[in-house]
C-alpha cells in the first residue's frame, strides 16, 4: 500500500512540475535571467508551494510519526560551513546553465529522453564522485 501511495504522490508531483512549467529548461533560464527576457511566472509556483510545504511540515512536527510511513527524515538545523556554501553555489550554477534541477529532470525524462538523459548521467556520475570522495 505504501509503495502505491508513494508512486501516486510522486506522479502527482511530476504532473505538477510539468503543468507549472518547471520541466521546461528555457522557462527556468528565463526566470533566472533578470537582465534578459525575464519570466516571472514561476514565482507563483513557489508562492503556491511554500505554504503547502509549510503546512505539511507543521502538521508533521505535531505528530509522533507519519500517517502512512514508518518514519520520515526531517533535516535538522546545522552549521553553514564552507562545503555547504560551495556545494550550493555549484548546484545553483548547474541549475542556471541546464535550466533543470533533479526533480524536474526526472519528471522530464519521459517527455524528452534525448535532451534529459545527459543531464541525468552527469547527475549520477557527480553523485558517485561525491560518495567516492566523501563516503
């Protein structure tokens, strides 16, 4: 049952990414390019997603355990150190160049496999390299 719920929620998330335009790299690049053809429409995606996530987080913190799953990983506040800042900067630059972050890239693989596959291969290789260096 939990796998079906997880699949359904993941599919709903992917559909939401597609409908909102988050799977369109050019739309992302236009959103990030404030000096060019700036497309402010994705601010509404964030404006709608942040309250929903905030409400979900609030409700989760009030419970002793999640409703459907045995546990859930909630990040704890931590130290903002040099590796975190450098990693965040690399992620942001990659997002700006590719116009995709991992969630929308996975949601896009069925729509444009030839265009998205190299991004996902690079993501996988980068993750393996990180594990080798830091694991």
